[in-house]
């Protein structure tokens, strides 16, 4: 990237040689040296990349985007280019020639041609004839089956034989924008062969693309990307953007850009009905789930590439960590159900598209990974839905209401108010190192449960601790006792063991900072997700697997001393903060109040 050049006042009179030399020394020494180095190296891309960096730094689109800035980093491009006319040396002749061609400015090109001719500087053949460069007659696209984005690849032949290869990454999650790109020396077939040899991903395909379509797509994506704020930046982007635009402009015109499907309300409803009628949506026939499914389909049809059946780990992260918490104003109890609906939609969508199971598991694992952050976001210290309306009219105190919500969560974690108040033996004593109680397990599943228990013990010994191992053993025995059919079904013992450990770790908030990450725990067993397998286990111990909010086992039996200690501290803090308030009445009032009550 060229160094900063300082603005100077224009002069109305002729300049002496001393004036010109002074301006040269004062305004362009760094850039001149870089151009000289690029010319000496003999590699065309060195000078073209330097020119592209200069044009990117002075791009008028950037100035419109950052028009509110008090001090632009550089003067206007036209003013800087004008100084190159005033300094008649080979380096500025070379730079002016490259600028004129890359910008596509016919007026500037004619002026530069006349100026360089009068200087009689000898430029490299490829540069002197740069306006005769031609695009390769092929273009390609490298796409991922989940559709997060694609690489568009093309080639350019410079006069005299040198060739360049260009690749642009278009991100569909951000709205189909050019997010990254690079240009390398060498022929297009060589780059294509390299990409084929280094890509061993079965979910990525490299196919031919009509060159005119490639031009239309790159042009559209670059224009959209230039309007993104904050700007998209990598080591090579947007420095190579002008060079990419020039190369794409050498391709044939008249191609088709990105064609986004249009979804009518009837189309979206028909898709929702098909999803709800599928086995993947079992248990999601309540009004909230149907409404949330429609919301997720809205995201799919109106954002990104507008494909409601395209779900990837990146799309999951966007919708859970940003879009729903920011876009959807609703009660957190309602929003808490969204991850369960999203899991059903992912399974349905991937089945419709024939996505391989491994990718489906990765996408579902992303829901597991981001759900805690999502649940925290929708429970952030802010009111939504009916509570926000009540607070707005002064019928509800936000602080007291949020305390009531937290108290309700504490009670659920231990199985009710009686347990939280310590009447059922809630204390902070360490869980003992107890052996597995095999007598609770029906005889016909004992071998299977023993296999699962051995895997559970190994994981707890390796990643957690003795307390977690005891809690996991008790949970495993309770599940086998409550519903032996859980272990009569076909399935890997590793998946069942992962679900047991995952449930215990989630209930104790042991995943994340200070403990193993969710993916580390699941990876111990060689699985990507345990959410689906955990649902019948929760039902076996009497816990509603579809209960919104944080995963809870609803009993202090499965909680470590540290978790119980924190629950007791939170309980006492809430009791002290609301000594004169009836939190139970407040929570009941908030839960029963609906927007209709405000009419």
C-alpha cells in the first residue's frame, strides 16, 4: 500500500526544475521507490498489485462510505494522479499507464498516452500494450454444498505472454458480497489444477462457469461488498479489488448475475407444512413452534441467497447470535424454543437436499455450541413482548421482574421451590465417589448400560472430575430405571455416553471457560452432537425435553458442590435484594399477562 501523500496548494505559474525536484522529493519518494522495485523485478503482477493498492486506497466508493470522517487518509485520487504528470520520470510513466488501464478511464488513457509519448520512456512491452490484455476463455466456480459462498476463478493473458490468475470469494451469508480475493502469476489451468489437487473435501465442487456469467457475478458482488460497513478486509482485500474488477471487465458482457428465488407467502406456508408433517418435526405442533418455524423460513427466504433449505454452521451462528436476538421482539420463553425448531428445520432441509449425515451433524453441533449464548442473549437485562409493554405503562418493575425470572430458573435447576429453599437437603457438600448401582438396571439392558458406563467413566476421568463421574453414574442408572427402552434401541454406545456426560456438564455449567468446550467433550466420543439422543433420556427421568431455557436435570442429585454453592448464593442474593417483595406473585402475574390484557 502506498504511503500517505500530503495535500499541497495548486500553483498558477510555471514550475522550475528545482520546483519539480522539490515536489518529487516531498510527495512521492516512497511510492517511486516501490514502483522502481516492481519494474526492476520484472514480474508484471508486482506493478499491477502496487497500482491496485493505490487505487483501492483512493477509491471514491470508500470516500462516500466514510464521508463523515473529518480527516481522510489521502487527498482525492485525481489530485494525486495529477502530481504524477508533474514528475516526468520512468516510474510515474509506468504508474500512470497502469492506472489509466485499470481504471478504464478512456479520457485519462488518452491523456496518459500523449504524456508518456512525449517523455520517451521505455516501458516493458506488457505494460506499454496493457490495454491489449485479454481474458482466458474459461471461468470456473468452486462451491460448497451448504452454500455459504463460492470462489469464482478466471485468467488474464498479458501482451507478450505473461499470464495472471484471479480468484474471488463471494460470501452469501453477508448478502452475496465479494469478501476476499487474490491474484497470482501463472496460467489459469495451473491454478485450477492446484485447486483440484489440494481440495480433498467431498462437499466442494469445481465446475465450469460461463465467462459472461462470471463477469456479471463478480461485478455485482464487488459492488455490494464495497457498500458493507465496516469494510471487509483481509491481507489481500480490498487491495487487489481494482485489479480484480479490471480482470473481470475483460470477460464477455451480457451474462447473468445472481438470480435469487422469489418466495410468496403461499410458497413459504406450503414449505412450513411439509416440514411440520415430516418425522423431523415430531413434537413441534404447538402454536409457538409453528410461528418460530415461519420466522426461520422468513430469514431463509429474505436474507443471504434466499434459500430457506440452506443451513450451515455459519448460518446457524448468524441466526442465533445476531438475527433473532436483534430482530425478533418477543418474550424470552417464546424465543427459547427457537433452537429446537431450528434443529428440526436443519434435519428436514438436509434430508430434502440429500446432504450427507456428517455435515448435518456438524450443523446441529453448531446449534448446541451457540445455544447457551443465544439463551443468554434473549434473557439479557432488557424486557420484550408483554413485559416490555407492562414496563412502558408503569405496571411492572423491570428489575423485580428479571429477579423473578432468575428465581424461577434457580427453582427449575433443583426441581422446585422446596428444594431451592433447602427443605430437601440442598447443600454444598461434595458428591461422594460412589460405584455404579447396577441393581437399578433391568437385566436385559445391563450389558449395554455397562458399555455406556465404562465410556462415561473414561470421559469424566479424562475431562471432568470425580463429582461429575458420580453424577453421570446416577443419571445413567436413573435413565435405565425410568425407561429401559432408551438402551434397547439401536445406536452407538458412544452417542449414549456422550449424551449422559453432556447433560451432566450442561446442568453444572461445566462447559466453556475453565472447563472443556462442548465440542471437546463430544469429540472425546467421536460424535458431533448429543442433543437428539439426550431428549428420551430427559423424558426417562421426568424432565420435559422440550422445556425452553437452559438444559436442567431438575434435581440437586446431579449437581456438583460448586454448582449447588452458586445456586445457594444466587438464591440468598435474590432473597436479600427483594426482602420486601413477593417474587412469586410477581412472576405469576408476569406469566399470566398477555398483550390483550393491555387493551
